[in-house]
C-alpha cells in the first residue's frame, strides 16, 4: 500500500506529462522489485520446508516478475526517461 500511496502522491505533484510517465514507470518498477523480493523469500521458505512443489510454482511467478521488470527497464531506457529529461 505504501508504494501505491507514494505513486499517487508523486502523480499529483507532477504536471509535465513526460515526467509523469517516467515517474509512474519508476513506481511500477518499485512494485515489481517488491514482488521480486517477496517471491524470493517465499521460495526460500518453501524449500526450507521441503515444499519443492510450491517453490517451483513460486519460481515461475518470480521469473514472470523479473521479465516484467526487464521490459519496464527497457522501456524506461529507450524512451520514457529520455523524453522526460
């Protein structure tokens, strides 16, 4: 909830559309990083508990989150951040 509140506050403070796009993209990445961290923790716990079946499913989710983060990074680096600068 804190990350979402931060994004909402930021969105309210930015008037320039291109800067707003970059800020919202950064907020989306913050959410992805939070999810990546959580999935990593859950995978470690599942393995510790001998639940490799659960760890495998969680790993799939983690891989998806990492892929999304990579796409967001590519978008930010190729277009959004340059337009905002």
